[in-house]
């Protein structure tokens, strides 16, 4: 079909779709068959996928050689962001889900534009692999055997005998997987929109050389969130030149933090530090978690440099100056505490150690291991007068039944430790 014919068809189709005619009929045009070079007919229809967008479906049929071909084109523009779909397929219900333009299924399917079900996509993948199998069995039997095993696995997936993950990565943002539970959320489907890279824009042909030359580096907050800043420093161990990486990270349901990491190529020393990206809160925060399950150890945790850690059942308190700021998991924090008190404790080695002290510290380390395995009923308390610490709520946005968050007014001594008593932010220019 020529460009002129396509433009004329598009004009007629768009008029029909704007009229919202449910009985819209396809447009039929005469086209050249690329198989026998006789004239055939192409049927075009502009339709809309529910909760998605418009597409053009074209179907060619040749009455002379009976050759047929079906294609789909996006009727909309390239979206501002790319889209990434991740679908956890667990039942045979996936056969009913509609898919458009799948780019990846266990292996890469390129140049694949289709309106189909997931079952249809799997069938297309199987048919494509089986096409040259007879030739492979003669020329390369080993490869043919491997492909045959893979085809068998695809057939099992098609019948719903195995669970699998389907990923669609479309920089144009025009791919789609149906959500059968609309307007509710499909818990098995994750949709992520992302900013395209310059390389992806170049492939889509939407970035000119002039735009690249005129592009200036941005210093706004959004730009800082998407890049890692690197600056020169010296290693705190050997004083050799090293690089420090800094990244601004947004913690869900909390605030922004700055993560800094230094790696020394000379001595191999590594350090990492977390700083709050916001101001000191008006109220302090005390977070109490009742550890009831090993999965609690995987909770994300932000411990600022002003946060203390308490475990009442062990009569243990870890001051705010210890360990510094950390962005880790609860398990990672407990392991760091154990290493600092047991493994790296100077009183555990040399002339400073005693059998009684070593035994007590070893017993403490064993109790920490039991807490990590959820074999002890304990409460872990994060007490931060600055209000800049955080423990993940796995039930968010609903309240966590095992976690208690309290806000309190700081004492004069706590404000003194934070340097707030002598801080004047209003009328400081007045004499």
C-alpha cells in the first residue's frame, strides 16, 4: 500500500472513529499481492482496545494464490515514556488476556507486532521455531535437539502446566496487556513507565541532531534523582585518591535520602554512609517492631546518624553515634551490630579480653542470631529525636499490626545534642 493510499485510508478511518459508530465497517482497498503480483484486497479497520488506545488492523487476501497476511499498526503517537509490563502467569486464565506487541517471552521476540492472546503468542513462537527444524536435524542435530526441548517447554506453558513470567519492554509506550479485573487492580500484573534513554530515542527516530547539540545539562531535582554523582576524595584508611559516589533516593511512604559510597582501588577499603535529604522534623520518632516472623528481617530500614537502637528483651541499647547512618534491611542492621560488638570488639582479643567477658559477648551474638531466625520473641525499637529514621511497613498503605510509630516532643537535652537550642532561623539579621 502506498503512502498516499495509507493517508487517505487513515483520514476516512479517523472520521469513523470520531463518530463513535459501533457498527463501523472496515475500509477495503485494492492492493498488489507480493506473492503472485496480482491484485488482491486489503481490509483496514481502526478500532480501540478497551482501557488502552486506537490501533489499525489490516488484513490482505489474494483471490489468485490465496495468500493472506495480517498486520497491526499503532494509530496513536509515540508516548512520552516507555512502558514495562511484568505478568506472573499462574493459571490457564492467561489465555483470555489480550496482548499487543510482545517484545520478550523467555527469549527475545523482535519485530513482532500482533494483537493476540498470550496463548496465541506462544503458538506463534512454537510455529516459528518448528519451521526450520527439519533442516536443523540434518545440518546441526545438537542444536535441533536443544530447540526441540525448548519447544516442548513452550507447549507446556501454553497448556498452563507451568508458571512463568512474561515481560514486555516497549520504549514507544504503545504495548498493552489486558487487565480482566478493571477497574480493580490485577495483582499479577505490574506496569512501570520509564524515561527512554538517548539510544532508544534514536532507534525510534524522535531525536534530531540539533536537539542533541542544544541539550543542556539539567540541575533540577528530577535530574539528580536519575543520576549518580561522582566526586574526588581521599581514602580514610590509606589517604590515596578515591572516588565517592552519591545518589539521591526516594524511600516510598517516607522521604528522600542521600546515599554515599567510597571505594578505594589502592587498599580495597569501602565505606558507605546515609544522610537525610530533608530537614529535622518538628517531632521525634520512635518505631517499635514486634519480630514475629523471619520475613521481618527483609524489611527495608533507614537508620540516621541520630537514631538509637534498643532491644528491651536483651537489655540492650545502641547509641546514636554508633554505626552512623545506614540504609539496609533489619537483618543487615542486626548483623552490623553483632559484628561491631562481637567480631570487631577490641576487648575480645589480646590482653584486654577475659574469659567471662568473652563468654558474655559470645552469648550475646548467639541471641542476635536467634532474633534473625525469629526464634526469640523480641521488640526492636528505633528512637530518632530528629525524626529521620524509617522502617518499612509491609502492609502499606494500611497500618502494620506488628509495628508502632510514635511521635514525641524532644527534650531540652535532645535539642541540645542536635544543636537546635542555639539555632535561630527567624530574625537572625536583627541586632
